[in-house]
C-alpha cells in the first residue's frame, strides 16, 4: 500500500460507514415521513420533525430572486392515506 493510500484510508473507511440517525425513544421511526429532494429541481433544504404529525420544512431560495421561494419540489414517502 502506497503512502497516499495509507494516508487516505481513514477517509475511505469513514465514507463506507452507513449513516445511523439516532431518534429519541418517544419517536416511532416506522411512522415518520421520509422526505427526498435528491433529483433534478428538488429544492427542499431540510425537514425537521416538530411533533408526531408536524414537520418544519426549509426550502432553498429560488434563483434570481431576493430570497423568495415560489415553488416546492420534493418527494414524501412512508405516509398512510387517511
């Protein structure tokens, strides 16, 4: 193994580690919504669980505006109809 490979192996190991989001015990992970904006034109910046049925969503600002968001493009999964 070369010097560069040894030097960067810690970063490679870190990137291979799966993310494990830790939720408080009172949150049922099977019933929370899943938000995704990882596609062309997706503009959801972040989603925060406020309580059992309320989420705070932060949107990315539209291009060529003074901080406005005129449209929303993201996916929601793990929901139940009704």
